[in-house]
C-alpha cells in the first residue's frame, strides 16, 4: 500500500483566514427544560483552531521572520505564511495545504491505494485530508480491505508499505490480525537501548 497527493481544484492564492465563531457561546440547558434548537456549528474546515494551536503557529511564523536564510521571495510584502490551522479554501473547504520534502506547497487530497502485488489488482482506494500522516491512515485502510477480502475467502497474509506507515500501533494491529507487516522502521529506531531491561 502507498499514498500520493491528488491536486485539489483550488489555489493557495484564494485562501481565506479562519475566523472565530460569531455570537455568544452556547448555553447548556437542563435535561427537563424547554427544547431549544442546537446552535449551528460551521464545518470543521471553517472553524477557528483552538487558541493553543494558533499560538504555536504564530511562534513558528515569528521564528521564520527572524531567520535571514530561507526561501526566496519570503520578504516580499505579499508573501504570507499559510497553515491549515489558520486558513481554508472557500472554493474547496475540504482541501488541505500539504507539505512534502522537495515539493511545493499546494492544496491537495491524500489518495491511499492497496494493490495485490501478485496480480496487480487494486484492492482498496480511499481519499483523505492531505494534512494527515500515512501511519494514522493504515487502520482505516486495513479494516475495510480485510473484511472485503475475507468475504471472498481471500485472507491477507502480508502487507508491504514504506516507512511512512511505521508506528507501533500499526505493527500491533497487523500482527493481532495474523498479518505479517513488511514496513521498515524509521532510521532513528534502535531495537535495543543499552542499560534498559526488556
């Protein structure tokens, strides 16, 4: 299995800043009180991020502003630092800003695909938000794939994926289902730590 970015039909130039919800905070009603219409909440893409997330983004922007070495054009007045926590696309609110080493920032979706290597058949495909990590998506890929293949008497024996799918929860999930994971660990992983009793 692997994933790739799929270009969204929106541009970075059209991004708008997220705004906190207008009006007073919702008031809790007692269970035996009169029925009240629940407040309408905007979609997740339009809601402002929690204050502690915004502080973290502001601190990162301040670090970039102090650092003289960096990408060309950053000092231009129209250049702006964008984040999924602070901006959204009005043309496509589900599109997310994605960042990948060696590639330009863009509004994308993340497409995950599982293929039967023996026959080259696509067994599962799904689209997700582009700001998610591959390792977080593995359970949502394996669950429906495993059920669908078992319904056709085709058990999964092995899963091959790149390092982006590496984390302990994924290894445990696959091993609990009797699936051998062929997913390399990150380069910093140490199988044994000196002085630690396992």
